[in-house]
C-alpha cells in the first residue's frame, strides 16, 4: 500500500510540475519577445514529455500490479529462498541459478506471460532492475495479445 501512496504523491507532483510549466509557458508567450516565445515553446515541450512519461509509467505500474495480483492469486509467484540479504534481495550465490532457472522456463514457453513475469520478479529481487522491467513489460504485452 505504501508504494501506491508513493506513486500517487509522485504522480501528483509531476502533474503539478506540468501544470506550472504550462502556466509559465503562457506567461512567456504573453511577453511576445522572440526569446520569451522560445522559452514558452520549450516549456510546452517539457510539459508534453512529462505528461507522456507520467501516463506511460502509470500504465506500466497498473498493468504490472494487475498481473502480479493475478499471478499471486493463482499461487504462481516464485518461491523466495530462505536466506535473503538485509535489503531483501537475493544472496549472490542464489542469483545466477535462480535467474537461469526462470530464464529457461520463460524461453521454453515464449508465449506464457506468467513465466516472463516470474523471471521479472526474480530479476528485480536480484537487483537487475533494467532486465526486470523489460521482462515485466514483455509479460504485459503477452497478456494483452493472448486469446
């Protein structure tokens, strides 16, 4: 629940930033000098990019959360090893065998979003955040295209 609160706070902060940037852009346009118009255009571009990033990240987060809850409800989440680091990550000696196991399972059934999502969960627990996001993004894509 605390992660949802964090997402809401960060989303609200970015939304506020986008609104303020758009407001300053209007003020820059009203000055009607070439430099102020250029700044206004830059602020509008930044606001549009920020809004796009906010929507994209929220869609990713909601989709990943939905799939995670579904997989957990089915009892399909990966089993955590008995020993974890103090930060909750996998121990170094457990990382490679687990990632190899879940990678093999995901590659064996390339159309199964559950296997790809489990791989993403294990990658996240091992600290491979970029790989985890890619795996979960692929799981979301696979879940959308299934019949």
